């Protein structure tokens, strides 16, 4: 695969180590050298890929070891590689963090081993020195470890601090590729679901330029480029104990036939022209909400729908826009409607148009979209806001409770994108609680390890919704 991009995955022992800042700093710094840089994020995450896209000027996608098959991961990676010279991907959580059991844990290490991309460690030096070398050595020598190309030390406080860290690494075989100093200018604003979205971050390009300046000044970029690995072929199969499967390095994402005209496109277990499984589009012309309140929709889903012949029609509920009348389905993604609940409740054209649309055509809401389809949404200040009143559910943020994890979902009822009895994989990530309404009846739920959870989600007429985010 000498004609395709090489890649690496920026990973860390834990969340909060500075992976995102180092990743987008590397992406922009290497782009300034004239390289075509591609981005990717392992695991479920809507926000970081949007920063990658700004840093590189190219779309970034998710590679999820729990929800996606090896063939789908390979196809998505090959699609990025076809348009790039180098892929700088970002890991999720800690390098080995994932489900405690099962063939597919979702860990970053599994994706690295599966694709043949080495790991570039980011180590937070706050409150540590020589011990960082022991952490790096442990990550590199853990059973089933992917290759570790080296480490970048983040938040290095002083030249003395650096000398202490270097003394520790002199006792290991893990190369030190850079020291990023402590600098408050490199911090990114955050909120309860992670970083503030790229589109909402003030002076984003200037921030990314500052990150690139810092990374270029303190990291051996030549060594980073030289250490990247080629996308693994079928003869380089992962030996990871967490997930085994062959990777076809020549798989690309082919154009798919129009779903409504091809009976083979009736479900996500079907394949067309060698393509990996995909999710059925909810319609041929899909009205999709997109603004600061509705931003969480995975790029690979949109790309799959387009390749199946569907057309996306965007509209903004925050701008008081209704779903376009010429659409035949409506999708309300997740996002942050709780931050804009008062404005949404007062947008009569949006709510009225949504209600009229739902009388004759399917509407589905994921997480934040589900809450907007409900009876009411109570914000963190305890103010109750009437919503679309299309589903019998009331939600609240007054007593926040984190719901986080991978999910298996089996749909009890048919929807515009799934048949009754069909199973999908995805995740939940929200702080809202259900405070009223009818019991959930849309889907049987289980966590990532298969442990049963209470049924969830609602269906009323043409309208459906749940907290569940679809991945594959």
C-alpha cells in the first residue's frame, strides 16, 4: 500500500492528558509543511473530529472498535488514506480503556493493532517526572500492545523538570519525541459533554495556529512522520486478544445503489458491491436539523446515506426554521438543546412545522433531538420549557445523572431506518433524566457487555426517539 497514506494514533494513559491539543497541533503543523493530513477519532465522539476537520481542512471520521466490523473500520480508514499523505488519529480515553469483556472492547489499542498504526503517547507531566517513563514502558510492554513509536510529554513545567523526565526515559526503550510546555493559551473551553464545539469556539483558527506553533517548536516532527505506519493488509492481521479479524487494506467505500430502488438495501446486514454493512437511510430526502443545538451526527452515517442515494436537506431550529416541506423524513440529532431550551420553546415556526411534518412523515430524534420531541425539557435552572409534545416523555437537567456507555439496541417496533427485531450498536452519553411520561417501549436495551437494561425510547404515530446514538 505504498500509494496510500501512513498513519499513527495519538493516545494516552487516561483522559485529560492533552491528546486533543497535541493531535490538532500536530495536524496543523504538518499541514503547514505541505502534507495532506487526514484525521480520525477512535471510539464514539462527535466533538473532536470537528476540530480535526478545521485543523486539516479535510473531514475526520470515527473508527469504533465496538460498534463497527473490522471490514467497516478498514474501509473508513482506507477512505481517509486515499485523500491524505499521513493520518494523525486521536485515541479515546486511555490506550487500553474499553469494555471489561467481549470480543470487541472498543479500546484504542485494538484499532491501532487492527490497522497497523503505531501509537504516539501523550503523557501529562503534571505532578510527575521520572515515573512518566515507567508509565510509558508499561503501556508499550502490556500484553497485546500495539507498537509504540515514542512519547510526547505534555505540560512540562521547567528545564529542571525536563531533565528529570529525560533521566527516567534513559532507562527505557521508548523514544522521547518532544516536550510541550505548560501554557494556558493551549487550553480549550469545555462543558458537560466535553470540549465546547468547534463552531462555538471563539478565534478557533488562531487557537489552532498557536497550538501548531507550540508543537512545531517543541516536537520532533521529522521523527513523528518517519515513525508512522502503513495501513495493515490481510497478511498483517491483528493478534490482539480483544478482537481478531482480517483487514482488507484494499477496501474502499464504493458508491451504493439508491436504497428505495434496490431490495438488497433493506437492512444494515446487507452488502452491496463489497461495501461493509451500513445503516438504511430513513428516507430519500432527509430533513436534518443542524445548528449549535443539534450537531451530533456521525460523518460516516451521512456518507453512507449519501452513497445509498439519499439527499440531505439542512434546517436550523434555532433560526426558527421548519423541516423542508419537500423532505420525506426528518432527523433531529443530539446536541445541546438544554442550553437553548427557552429559544427553542419560543420558535413557533419550527415547532409548528415539525408537528405538521410528523402528521404524515417519519421523524426520529436522538438524545437531544429526543428531548425536543417530548412534552417538556427542564433546564439546569429548574425552568420548564414546553417542547414539540410529539412523544410522551419529560426530561430534566435539575438533577444531572451521567448515562454513559456502549449499547446494544433491538428495536421492538419498526422505524424509518430499521425493522422490528433488528439490532444496532451505538452509545449513550447524556446527563438528562426522565421525569415523567409513559414507560419506554421503542427498544430493548443492553449495555456493551450484553447485560440487560430497561426498555427505552418512545414511538407515537410517525415519531420515534431515544437517548441512543446510532453508530452501526
